[in-house]
């Protein structure tokens, strides 16, 4: 396994390292299902979950992953309201250094915050979502979920729909999916879809039916409420009419197309409950399950590289 | 004290070429220069083979933290940095606390400059009271106190109505309005220039068009009012085209740029390097090249340091949260000379952009070697090199966007009115 001290983004990984992480994660997924969840590869190691933004599911997922590998897990939630200045970020880094933390899982509202921390701490830094930059473990868990259901993670057509502009999940997924040789379609209104994001292997659509044609995977993104109040889209009902996923629009994709969502969902805004809860089409629950396995693989790989 | 510079090269004003010769300073003034001068008795002799003696640089745009932000830069620390950079005159921005919008504060800054003995400070006064963008400052009284022009510094005068008033009212006093050309609404919250890089880094972006939109509007308002207008730190091809055309039309439009905009492009922000976060932001390579072309063809009237001192607490933040601005005094000459070394600009033209041209714009007796003028001089060796290092720059501010850059052109000495202030 290649050395990987930090995981700051999908950028910087190569196809081999992604495959290695997915293989390791797959083995943990099987162990987790079999009920043999406890391992001790991180015994004596300290993992700190440093969350400057609220996120119950991602934090819990990392916490569970750390505990299953035997690490001591500490959660530090820093309420966003009290963090107006980033000095706090570097002060925190100094504190964490003094505690000899081994693995630092960071979520922050500002793009580049984990990169800044990585320069200042001895611990391995794992980006759990920074601003509108990257969310690499989400892209890895999405890739694992796709690979388990489609048998491969290349040559697929993946449609990513919604608020691309403000989505770190979208950026990490575009990077990973194109790197592994898939075709990515981005779908959304122009105000939420910057043209500059198009790279090789990426196509942009403003009409959802057109964009979904022939898609193997339909990946929906969460639309933050403040995007509506910020005037980027006029109303939830207009957004749902044109960019919300319902049965009718899903019918434009391949008959065996599967639906994903990083959660938490805004039912009736970007996704219809009928689609979200259809066990034959929706992978949303499996994404959560794979999240723990992928994070175990990431934590173990980083810890091994930073001994 | 008399000084005789020997074996130096200097620019002949009319010939616009380098001449080897001597220059004599007597009683703080330039007494004579020529191929060979006799040394008066008791004169200090300075021999500097291979070095160039030029007028002390005239920096037409720098922010200094005094009063109010002395932790970033004080007049005395800025004076040290300026002297080390060969600068003897600085036009300073009014974005202080309190804001320079009162005649007493203009007097204060001029006096603080004189106290240093090494720089002349020429204060800009606020274009709008308190830089609030609501009502005009007292242009007449401020000008009488010694304000050189009127600007809201790093903030654009956003309202079209107010900009029209400012240009119109200032024209009555023959005064110029200096604009930070950026559409305030389009630029709000932005941290980098719009494009693939900002998109992939997840940074809030400012489109290059924000500059052109403001420039287009203000040129039209200058035309409407007959007012004199100067655009600070121009960074884009599109804005330069607009200014070029306005000049052809004969409008009273001038502009400057700063070294980062012709030496660096957006890639300098690299891995969220906050020292390269500037306002306006570093642009794409095509825009950088357009700025070089603008220097060449004379569309750009001057090169300013655009010195914006910031301390570690301003910069050791995530990119979006960090304060924009770069230190520029110590690197103004070296980064400009890099354009000479790579063949973009003749030496005479590069030096004029740092001396005679900004001096003429400011309307001061400086920036040229002429008999009887105060001996504000900069002696530099064009082939000696040094490396820019944040942390060991002269002065207080260390936030250089050129950290690590190797530069040719070492300042050997700086003289203010015949008194050696550096080297």
C-alpha cells in the first residue's frame, strides 16, 4: 500500500491508491457485516474528530470507524458561531500537537482549512469536508458503493445533479470518477453549475431529462436552504420541478440506473420520497454502511504511513 | 556634506540611455553630473563600478498602518523598508484609523514623513468621509493641507451617483479621483479570480469582468463630468483596452499597476498561500501578459508598490478568511527590473515608471536627475542578486507574495536630500 500521511482530497491520489483503499474498505465491509467488527490495528492511537461545522452522520461514521479499529476517539465540536477567526484553528492545532494526537479528522467551513492544519500538526489530517473544496471520504464511499452494485468503477455514466457550485461532494466525485475512467454528467441550473468545472470526461446539462439519458448512476446533491434565500434559485418548488428527482425523470436514465444521495436529504426539494425509499433503486442506505468501512480503510492507511 | 559619485552609470534624461560618469551632490542638492567632474575638497567619494544611480523611487501607492494599525506598519518601519528598496517618496492611502479625511491628519502624516528624514510622505485623502461611500470629503481644505489626490483606498467608490459627484466636484480644484476599480457587488466575498482554479479550490471568486465593468462606468462618468480619474492597480486585459481607448479619446484618464500583477498569476495562490491573496486578486496568465503589454505601450502610467502591510494574525487563516494584501516596498525595484532582464521593457522605460512618471502625476519636483533638485538618489547594482524571504524583509510587514523569488538588482545605497539613509 502506498504511503499516504494525510488525506486532504481526491486530488493527489492515483487510480492504484484509490483501488487499494476500496479493496481494503471492501474487506472491512464484509467483516462489519459478519459481526466481527472489533479489530486492534489502531490500539493505543488517538483519533480526534475536529468538527467546526455540525455533522452528526460524518462524525459518527468516523467515530465508529476509529473505535472498530481500536483507537481512542475524542470528539471536539467547535460551534461555528464562536469561530469567527481562524487563529482558533491554529491555536487548536498547537493544542492538538501537545496532546500527541495521531489522527485528526477535520471538517471546516473554509476551503483549505485541513491543508492549513496539515502544515502545523504532526498528526495525519483527514479532510472530512472543507468549504466548497473536497470531501474525499464521501467520494470513496460512493465509489465503493457503485463498485459493489455495478461490479466495476470504470466505464460507467454517472450523472451528478443539483448544486454543483457549492458542493465539495461533487468536486471529489468528479475527480475520482473521471480519474477511474467514467463519464460524468453534471446537471443543474447555470447559477449552481460553474462552467469552469468542466474537465476532460465531463459534460454539462441544464436539462435534467437530457442529462439523465443513458446514466448508470444518478447522484443527487443536497440543496442548502441558504442557496434559495441567496437568490440563486427562485423557489424550492421551481427547483424540484426542473431538477428534483422523481420517477418520471428517473425513467430517462438506464432501466437499471441506481440512485445515490450523500444525505441528509431534502425530501421534495431535490428528491422525491418515492425514489429515495425504493430499495430496488436507491443505494442511500448502503452509502452510509460503506462510509464506515471506507473510513476504517482511510484511517488505517494514514496511521500506517505516519508511524 | 558633499558627495561625488564616480564610475557610476546614470540615465541621460534626453538621450534615454545609460551614460558612464560622475554625479556631484552639494548641500543636499544635485550640483552637477557629467563624464568627469573634479572632486571638491572634502567631498565624500563613492565609487561603484557597474552600479546605476537613479532618482529615488516615487511610490505612488502604498498603505501604511499609521495611524491606527501600527502593528502592521508604522511610518518609521515603512521608511526603513522604503529606504532599503530605494524609495524616497511615498503617496500613502487614507485607509487608516482614523481615516485621513481631515486636514489635521494630512498635516500629521506629512510631518511624520519629515521626522523620518528618509522619505517624503504624500497623503491621499479620503474621497468620501470616513471611506463610508456616502458623502464627499472636504476636497478643497484637504488639498490645501497637502493631500495629493482623493481615493477610498482599497474600497471602490461603488455608487455611480457619488462617483459622478466626486469627479465633478474634484475637477473644480483640479484634483484627481483615484479609484480601486472593482464592481463592489460582483466582488463581494471573493477571494480569488474566477475560473477553473478558484472553482476547483472551492474559493469564492471575483470575475475579471468586475474590473472592466467599474472601469467602463467610471470612464463614462469622467467623460460626463470632465473630471480627472486614475485607476489604481489595473490587472486585466479588458480594463486596459478600455483605458487605452479612453486615452486615445483624450480623456483625463491615467492608471498604474503593481509588481504582482505583471510578475505573478493566479497559480501563485498554489496550496492556499494567503500571502498571495491580494485585492484585486492575481489573475490568469493572459491578463498578466496584457499588463506587461500595457507597461510596454504606455497605457500604464506608473508602477506602484501597492504595499499593504499585514501581520501574521491577518494572514495565518484559511484563504477565504485571510486579509488580502501584499508587502511591496522592498521588492518594487527588483521585480520591475526582472521585466528589463527578460527583455519586456527597456531600462529607461522601467525606471521612468518608478520615478519620473509617478512624480509627474503627483506634480512634485522629484523623480528626475536635474541640477538644483534635491538629491534623492538610489544606487543599485543591476546584476547582483538576492532572494526575497518572508521573515527577513526590511520593515515590519513580511507578507510578500514573492517569498522565495530570486531577484537581480541590489540596492547599494539610498540618499534623501543628500543624506545617506540606506546602505
